[in-house]
C-alpha cells in the first residue's frame, strides 16, 4: 500500500467535510485514487472530475503515482 496526502478543494471539500486526509491506497493514478475515494465518500459521485495536481504541479488524471505524493483534487467550477 502507498501513502498519500489528499487535499480537497471547494465543492469536494464540502462533500467530504475534510480539507485533507491521509490515505493508504494501491492506486497507480489520480483517476484510480479519486475512484477509490468516491467509494469512501459517496457524495463525491455527484461531481465530475476537473483538475488534479500532484505535489503542487498540475497533472493529468492518468499520471503515475508512486506513493508519498500530495494529491490535490479541484472540482469543476461554474462561471459566467
């Protein structure tokens, strides 16, 4: 199992009730990690995925994760 620090922003933070959490997971990408986190926090399922960052660098949802990373999840935002 790998260890990650997951940080939630905006609507994701409201859905989980957390700003961040420590997670043990075998996920190999942010997409896998988000999917696993949706199982733990079903409220996340109402939102689509938008942006992700790994160690404060914007990343793709299929970027590799090796463990000990900080993964930041940003929900879609409405704008006008």
